[in-house]
C-alpha cells in the first residue's frame, strides 16, 4: 500500500514551541492511501466517529481537518486543566482517525479560524462541518458558508434542535429549564410511560436532598497514566499558558476514546447508585461526592448523550438516581 505523506503545515520551530514532536511522529507513522478525499472540518467539541460522516462513510475516502487554535485558547483566561483536556483529546482523536485510514491534516494556528481555513480550502476544496455549537464559531465561519466554501451539516450528537427549543421553551424570555425539560421528556419518550412520566412525576428533587455524613464512602476518581502525547500537552500548557488560572492534574485527564469509556463505566457503576439522594449534598472533605464528572466528555462528544441515556435507562437504579 503506498504511503501518502500529507504536509502538516507545522515548521520545526513551531513544533518545538508547541510540544508536538511525539504527536507528529505518531501521526506521520500511519499510512494513508492515495486518491481523492472528501474533506471534513472537525471542531474541538465534535470528537466522535460514532456520529456524522465519520460514522458511515469509507474512511479511505475521507479526510479530516483539525485546527488547534492557540488564538482561541488565549481569548479568555481558561483554566489550565480545561486547555489540557481539549488539546489532549483533539490530538488523540486525530491519531485515532489516522489509524482508521482517514487522511488527517492537523493545523496549528495563532489566527482566527476563518483566516486559517482559507489556504486549506484553496488546496483541498470545500469543507463539510457539523453545525458548530458555539455562536462565535458560527459567526467566524459565516463568510465562508455564504461563499459555499464551508457547508454546515446536521450535528447528530445533539438530541434536540433549535426548533425543539422554541417549541418547548418559547421564542421569547423568560425561559424556564423545567418547562423545556418536561417538553423534551414528552418529545423523546425518555423515562415516560405513554403520556405520563414513569413514577408519576417529572422531578424527585425534594427526595434528593439528604445530607452526606460520611457513608456510603464516595468512589475514588479513576486516574489515567501518562503517555508521550499527554506529556507534551502538559509541558505546552505549563509553558505557553503559565499566566492562566488553575493547577494541572494530568492524572485525572482522560484523553483517548478508551479513557472516555472507562470514565463512563466508572461513573455509572460507582457514582450513579448513590447519586440521587446526595445530588445536592456538600462536604468539606470531598469535592464531588457521587457526581459523575462526565460533563466535559459529553461536551466534546467523547461520550455521546444518547448512549448515556440508553445505558442509564437499562441500569437497575432507583428512579430518583436516573
């Protein structure tokens, strides 16, 4: 099989500054077939090959563009742990796709997204991208969309649409979470028995306010061992984002798909059985008690919301913990 060495657009001096030697060495080690490709832009919160074109199109006919935007990461004083989490998962997801046979173009940038994409589009052609969740990203890409250079396709990781929100919560404020929550339950059938909620009511909050007095013991959060990619990311964050708030705890950073699934397995087996009664409890000696810590993985689609719902519905848990 012929090997295709796609240029990475990353000069050696930049590689050193951005701590990318091990990442690019691994990425360049994967073979990629020659031939035409349909190119997709993958944003940092769309890291799943179980949705969208990556889930059903031939990987050997696909190419993906990843943008590691240090311009975006420096726009706001993001916590170091958040920056490391995003960079670690973005790089690992790029490697996972290259391993599948997808052609990967990984671009670092210190400029806005639109300016970074223009030369890539001139070379590769138009790009598809699942609809961005962030308003700022949609606004940044809008000129390219209007010119037909970027096409938004439905985001298959979302369980609801803008139309659902307007129908369930209304087009004008005041918006109430409880109103929309009830609408979504009815609309999707989640935890419903026909037209009625299972258990006879939508909320068990009044029953879930027990104080935690030390028992049952909270589970110990899983730790994820270091690897060369994580080591590079940690060094990068500590050097280039030293002025950002927070302290890094890399041992608690899931980065690979298997890490994400391990975190979710821990959450549903160790946290959820006791979550309901103590969901509002606080303790000086414990930071999170029985909360699952999967929100960040859900936000970037390393764990899919639909999968979480199906898994939880299948668990033999008290209804108040579901």
